[in-house]
C-alpha cells in the first residue's frame, strides 16, 4: 500500500493531519517579524576619535595610523577604511559575515586600549566604538524645533531627554544629532588687549582651568560624624566668567576677563547647522545595529514619541521626518496582494481546463494550504516576512499547484474512462505518484547549490531557496495525500459543465491540441532539423550568457534620496550654510518632494560638504525614480557654486564608507603625491566612459592652510619651546576645551579662542605673542615663518595605506558589468605602476565576485538536477532528455529581460536558476509516460508521440498556471516592485519560449538518445 492509497482509505486521518499542518502554519505566521530583507548585514564597527583643532594630516598620522596598526591584528576583518578631517578621525572595520559582532567589538576595544599609549597626550577623550555601519542610512528621523526656545536648549532636549533614551532601545546602534548646538561657554579674547596686559592665552587657559576644577577637597573624619567637604561655587554662567579675575597689576589692580575679551553663551560646535521646512532644526537620525529588525526598532521609537512630547515644553515641536519602515510595510503589503492575484489567476486557469467546480476546488484548497503551512517552517527556521521570502512565496504559487494539477488531471483522465471516483483516485494516484516525486525533488534540487553560496549573495538567497523549497515540498506531500483523498469525493460530469463563457476556451484548446498533434508528427519526420535547432539554441544561450549586459541589483525606489553636497574647498562655513540653504529651498519647491532636511558641518565632515535627505511623495503621485533624479538634477543646476551627488536609499548596503555614488573604485599607494597624480589621470579617463555619471572623488587638495615654521634658534634663545608655540596657537584657533561645567543631568565645555574678528587671515597670527624665559612677550611672527599653502581637507586610508576613492553612478539602462570592464581596460592601457593598487569597492566589488560565481552556480544546478533525475530513473540518458529544454528557457529569460530595458542582474539570474527546475517538468511528464508505454510494448516513436498528446493538457495547465502566477510579479507597480520585476520577467520569458520549443525538441532528443538507452 503506497502513501496515496493509505490516505484515500483513511480520510479522517488525512484530514486531521492536514489540519495540524494548517494550525502550525497559522501560528508560525503570527510569529514572523516584518523586515525589508533577510539579515545580510556585514558585522561592522565604527571607531571615532576627536582632537579639536588638529589638521587632517595630523589626525591621519597621530591618530588613524596607530589605531589601524592595532586593528590590523584582529582576526576576521574583511575591510578597514579611515577618513581623517579637521579634528576628527573615523575608522570603519567591516568583518566577515560569519564573525560575531559582539566578539569583534571586544577585540576592537582591546586594540583601542593597546593603542592608547601611542595616541597624542592632548586627546583626553579616548576613541569610541559603535556597532554601526556608517554607509547604512538611518531608519528614522525626528526634527526638533521651536520658534522661541534657543538652539542650545533644543540640543539639550534632543540629546539628554530623547537621544539617550532612544539609544537604550534594543537594535539601536547610535543616535546622530545633526545641527546640534550643545551649550558651551565660549571665552573670546582680544589678543591686542591681552598683550597690553602682558598676558598670553596660556595664562587665560590656566586661570579658567583653575576656576572650573572640581578636584575633591576631601573628607573630615570626626569622632562621631563624617563630613564630606565640597566647593559649591563652580562658575556656570557667562557673566560669572566675565567677572573672573585673571591677574593682578603691579599697582595692585585686578585684570578681569571682561577687560581683555568676553565670555558668551554659545555652542560647543558653532560650525554645525540643520535646516528643515524653512527653519533651523535639530535632527535626530537613528541608526540600527547590523542584524536588527528595522520595523521592530521603528515601532519601539514611535512608542516613545508621545512620552517625549509630554516632557518637553509645549513650544517644542517633534516632527517625524522620514520613516523607512513605511516603505518596508508597503512593499510587504504589495507582495501579499501579488500573491492573492496570482492565486486567483491560477485557479481560473484550472477551471478553464477542467470546467468542473468540484475538481477546481481541490487544487484551490491545496494551493493556500501549502502556502500557509510553509509559514510554520519559516518560523521554525527563524526567518521573517521580507521581500525575498515573500517573493519566494509569490513565485511558488504557480509551482506548488503543479503537483496537485498533475495528480488531479490523471485521476480525471481515468474518470473519463468510466472508473468510479475511488477507483480512479487509487489507479491515477498510483500511476502518477513517481512522476510527482520526480517533479518535486528535481525542482528542490535546483536550489541546493544556492545553499552553499558564500558572501552576501549567498546569505540573501539562502532564505529564498529554503522558503520556496519548503513550499514545493509541502505541495508534494499535499498532492500525494490530501489531493487524491479529496478526489474520491469529487462529483464528475464527462466533458465538464457547459459554461458559455468557457466554451470558447475549450474549442480553442481542442484546436490547439489538434494542431500540435499534426505539427509534432511533421517534426518527428524531420528530426535532424529539430536537432539542429536544439544545437543552435544551446550555442545562442551560451553567447547570451557571456555577452549580455550584467548588473548587480535593481535600483530600488523607497521614496528617499540621499544627496551629498560639495562646494569649493576653500569656502567658509557661513558661505556654505547660505549656499546649501538656498539649494534646499529650491528642492523643497519641487512638487515631487514632500519633506527635506539639510545639515552642514559637524565634526565628522569637512566645511565644504553637507547632506540633504529628500523625502518623495508616494509612488502613485510621481514618476519613477530615474525620472525623479533627472528632474532634481535640473533643480540643482539652478544653484551655482555647489554640487549635489544623489543616490536613492537602498535596502542592500555593501561597504563601510559613505560615498557620493553607488559604486566605488579605489586606488591605494605608499606615496601620497604619486597616488593623487594617478587618481586624477584615471578620473579623467573614467569620465569619458558612456554610462558613467556623477563621477566624484574623495580627494580634496584645494583647501588652504597656514604653515607655521618655527625658527628654532631664535625661539630657543628666547626660551620658547615647540610646545609653547603649539599651545598658544591651539588656544587661539583650536576650539580648545579648557574647562568643564557639570550639572545634575549633563555637562558642558568652556572653550577658549581669540575673538572672531581675529580669525580671518594669516595677518591675525601676527597679533599673537609668546612668553620668553625672562617673562616678556614676543610676537610669534618674529620666531616663526608664516605662509599660506594648499592642504588636504581630508585624508583617507584603506588597509593602512593612503587611498583615493572614485565614486560614480550609472545612467538609466547602463550596465555595471560593461562599465567595470571598461575601467579594467583603462587600467591595462595606462599601465599603472606596481606601487598603485587599484580595486573596486563596495557594491562594485561584490558584483564582480558574485558574477564570477554565477556561472558555476548555473553549472552546479544543472549537475545536481542531472544527478537527482539519474537516481530517480536509474538511468544516465533520460535526465539528458528531460533537461534538453533548458537552453530554450534561458534564451527566453535573457531576451525578455533585455527587451524590458533591464540588465541581467542577480535577481534575473536567480530567475534563470528557477527555470532550470520549472522547465524540466514538461520533460518529466513526457518521458515518464513514454518509458511506461515502451515497457508495455509500444515502439519508441509511438510511445513519445502518445506521451506528448496525453500529457499536453497537464503540461499546458501547469505552464499556464506558472505563467499567470508569475505575471503579477513581472508587471508589479507597487512599493519594492523594482526588486521583484527582473525575476518575474525572466521567468515569464523563459516559460514562453521553452513551452514552444520543448514540446517539439524534447521528443526528438528522446528518440535520438533512445538507442543509447537500449545499449546501456
């Protein structure tokens, strides 16, 4: 007794078993989290170090290099990059996918501790690490604004009340506060008045430090009581500092700070500006930890917003700006709608063929049952409802019903021969059972190589492969158990019920079947021509696979654009703010834009750079993303003096550096000057490549610096050391933090500098003095040469070597594969020296490595399919016959993708892999019947001819079901459709061509190979 017979004779057992699967599926669905994609985040850690006033070159040499040297000893680092700007260094460590981020963080913290002895003594704050990828865009933005409360107070609310609380949430990596103007006391000194009082900036710094010191006075231990001694008069207001006595004159008078300058309430970083909706704002940008769930994190943040509104004053507005969970939810909803449409279309196809309501209800029940039961397996494996897993579910709609259709059609065939319902179910299920097993296991087998893929592509599509395999496996079980059991209760009317609206389809099908019988007979008479066509198809398939334009992933439209702005390298901060604000206002007026936030400055960036985050209106109210970008570029061109490099925010981020383009090309070298020269040459050549747009470089050499060359003989004769000179300049221009004021909830800095009017040009340095050994003051320009010269705004390293990265985007329709090939050709033509190391980074790097593995993946999938079929049929030849239709499917897939103006990207390639499993189904149904017929004494010619005619209806049913099941994916227009369309189009094109060609080529191949079967 086989499984199907057992289930037919035990209907109660079968029903309850299936219901248990259904309950588990429903329970599993409730536990599945919602996310954009499977967890494909590289474990990434960012280390930041600050030394206010230090130049980019100084930060790179004294901070970045010692830290990188220690980090290089950590196991599992895949990529290490650093960027050093004025006063700040940021190092990004990206680890292999299999590395635990918690273990990596411990190793990084140990390395920081080891490097501490080699860092500048002036760096009082140790480097900080965060589990965050700086290239990963924030998932939620909150604007904090007020018409009456000053920005310093808003920054206090944003940081202390909100930022710290949000940072405590699970899954939150860091809360960046843009436009923050944290409160500080800024002590601004007039150097001429200072010199007139025989004082130096070092004297002022010492005085402020002494006045703000909180050295514990101690404890008094009495016989009966203990007393803590505490000084409670630490100055905390600007007026208190203004009245502070700095020194005493010879005549007994006092020199107050107000006599030589002023203390004012200000911001710790007065070169940071945020803007949104026509006014200054403080923006909280929340980033998630790698591996955390975006939707869950955003939901937790939203629950805190009402509590924040209760805490802050009524005049403070908290405005959610951008919520990336919205696009994720919309995308998931659209996929669910796609699945529903596919189910309806598939059921309609079944009814059109069978014209029996009871017969149609059986696969109509099996289809949702198989899908729902799959959710249980997904939950057990820890998967989520995301674009990839639901794409697998949507695609499986047309395929999980195949087994039920094949089983049902075979049983109906025996009912049409006059057998009773139960007899037809028993005979039909027994006859077709092996075919269903062959279809099921061979279809699953095609995904086995994907499970062993490494890297981000493997991690991304493993969940896809397992999900669709689960659905197919459950479908096979349902088809062997539930379907034949229900068939014994199926009412039957020979020829089906006559519906006016289906009669035309029946006539059309009968004519088609008759035409196929005649044309097949003709083709079998001219087998050699069909064999030549098959061979030509295979050759054309190989050529298309090699020469078709390649891409990585489709450009997603999540309704959010990141624009990195850049002005002239010698621009002032005030001019940069004015220029970017003008640009922001122009973009805000674009009818396609719903929200915008702008920021300039901050310690992590150069003065001439800023960021715009642009939120777009819903997709229904605007054109597609490429057209939006084109229109926004026109707006940007209206504002002179600034460039904006736009890139749509993507769910898949590769690489650890935030760049101006989606693709990066990096040069590394030992000699910094040689590196810069070759970077300029290569940039010139790459700019000539058709398809490359918005080419930019992180090489910024156009800034100016004032070089102070100490005349050591003169200085040392006066008793002035290098440290004395450096400190005096640091106190004048370095945003020197000379004191800290502590409150119950926070602390803020006391910053020393010269008055703003003395921070304009090189001439202002001539007003500074240093104290000699005799106590007199001497002008700095008398002991040092001052000159203005070019200097870099930032210095970048990769793998401990100086590096220059060229970033670029592609024109619509351009091929990443073609562009990378052209860049490699430029490398060879220019003959780079051995000291210059070129490489693609980020997305371009993963694209190159992934495409190299896709060919092997295709070969392995075919090989695994051959092995499985060979084992099932216990034959070396029949699997070749079954797989003979694959070239026709691949041709159709590639041509369909190219005709739609797309590239052969990773998503489309997975569609081709799927076609390997789908197309062989037709061959299995033909060959399986022909083998049985030959064993019963029929000739090979007669057997394959009869097999084609008998199996024509189930072949057409399953193919049309698969085709209509995938059509909603191919022509989807909702959120996230860009990610799904290439796969759907590839499958539709492959099914169309393979259906036409395999119905003729497979029988011919069967006859040619049958002679070898007899000899083996």
